[in-house]
């Protein structure tokens, strides 16, 4: 196992200047302070820009100019010094020329994907606040002031809520509206307690400082979930404002693929929620398996017409083994998430670091394995006393199963102790 100093996330750079430090809550501010100072490259005139509107683009020639014009009108109407950035992801339909003609700044992003395009646009933005939205004319770029007002008030991430603002007829497929979005949003709230009502709205705003602290990585549609999850885990201030959704103005099919992209969101959430994916199911398996195993160690048990015997006991042993493996892997996943700055240390994790170290883990694992080996030796002596003839399974199979299970758990403890320590070395080196 590893020691508590490892819980400090790895140091990263850059981060933005201190002039917007009041934007983040205290927990998120601590996360930012660990990242380090900004490597600035913008001029004083550039940093005077308050709002950058970023639109990811892949062949949006039909609607791009309309979206740019709406965003610019909103900036001008509200006397906001801003810019419109089109993060082009390899368009071949003239979108780049249209964007430049409409007065937007074009950023070419070579890495493919929705998230990659937005990261490229965010990274080149010069504004203090960032507004993102699709370039298909489905979102209302003329009315994003509620997002700016919440950001000015100190929120770090402001989500649009289409269910509160209004979804036009035909704007969202029924399976997205009534199944996909509510289910994925519900799972996100269950796993991470975000309290968000529409976790997949594409119109949202965040401070540039928060964007740098989030250190977003995913290139695909799961980028939307990553942003919310990391903001929650870092203790940032998140709010929602009503927004509208109308049918997209383009004639081509959308880039979104319902089942593929829905699975990417779900997979990403599960990987960042080891408590739900590994530790809780593992604990249930281990407890049920252990209960079955211990009850049947004393002999067969009749349940109605069925008689549970050694075969059921072996299934209980399997539950104990798999459950223990799931718990230990979940603990490793928690350590990794903390080291990467995705999650914050918990009291349980801190307690584990204080109480358990490599040496104690090795001793505990060796002790379990030794007990298991002693049981197997005892069974072998029983076999030897019978001149190594046929064994009476009613006498030997139960203790043999106990010995094998103890050795398995002991070796798992030894191996995971080394693995935790390797994670600790990586954390100290980072």
C-alpha cells in the first residue's frame, strides 16, 4: 500500500492568471493552486476579451453563418467584448471560408472528435468566459446572457437545461428525450451527485480558468460527461439556466450516433465511479459468498426439497474471491483518480493510507496464504493416513476449499499491495 503524501494530484501546467481566482469555490481553488502558474502568451488587448463563443464544426456550411451572426449580435447587443471561434475538425464543404467571411476566427483541430474540436477551440480562446454550442442552429446563440450572468456571479460551469427552456417539435428524437438523456443524466447524478437536470445539453459556459483546471482529455461525445464529472469531483460551482432547442437547420444526418455515443458516455461514467462499478458489487458478492461458505462449512443444509452441499459452498468461495478482487481493484481505481486530479481524497482513502502500507499488506497476505497452506497440509496428512487412497469428500473437500480460498485471497493481497505501492511511486515522482 502507499502513504498519504501520494494523495496530492500530479502537478500540471499551464493554468490561467490569478485575476479570476474568485471564480472557483474553495475546493476547486485548491485544485487550481496545485496545478501551477500560467504560461501566458496573450497580449494585453487579447486578455481584455471577456467572452469567447466556441463552435465545433465539421461540414456545417448550411447553418454556420447563421450561428456566427447570432452570437455576434448577442455580444454587440449586450456591449460585451468578445470573439467567435470556429473549431474546424476537417470540413470539406466550405465551412472554413464561410466562418471567416462571417467574422469568426477559425482554429484548425487535426484530432478528430467532438471533444477534441472543443478542446482545441477552448485552448485558443482569449476570453475570460467560454460559451460552447453546436453550429447546427439548434441552440439559441442570441440569448446566452443568462450563462454570462451566472459566470460573472462566480459560477465555474453553467449548464443549459433544454427540458426547462423548451424543446421544439422534432428537435430531439423521442428515445433521446424520454430514455437516453434522462437515463444517462440519472446515472450521472446517482454516481456523482451532480444535481444536473440536463447533463447532455450542448450549450453551456465555463470560465477559462476552470477549463484549464478540468484538464479535459476525451476526444468524443463523452467530453460532455467528462466536463460535468470533473467539475463535480473538483468541487466547482455548477448551475443551470433554461435554454431552448429547436430542430437543426442542416439537411445532412447528425454526427451523433445514439447507441455508440450513449455507450461511450456510460462507459466513461462507470470507469470514473469505481464505488458503483467495482466496490459495492464486490462487497455484495463477498458478503453473500462468505455467508454461503460459512454456513455450508458445517455440513449440508436443506432448503425445501433442495439440499445445498459442497458444490454450493464452492460457488460461495468463488463469490468471496471475485468480490475481494473487485474491491481491491476499485481501491486502486480510486487512488489513480486522485493522482490524476480527477477525484478528491476521501476520509476512507486517507484512513487506508495511514493504517496500511506495503509491509503490512505483505504480512497480512502472507499470513492468509500461510493459513490456507496449513489447511491444505492437514488435508494432505489425512490423505497420507489413508495410504493416498480415495478421499472422503465429506471430510476433506470443505477444508480444502477453505485453504484454497485463503491462499487466493492472500496472494491477491500481496499482489495488490505491490500495485498500490507502484501507484504511490508514480504519484511521488509526478
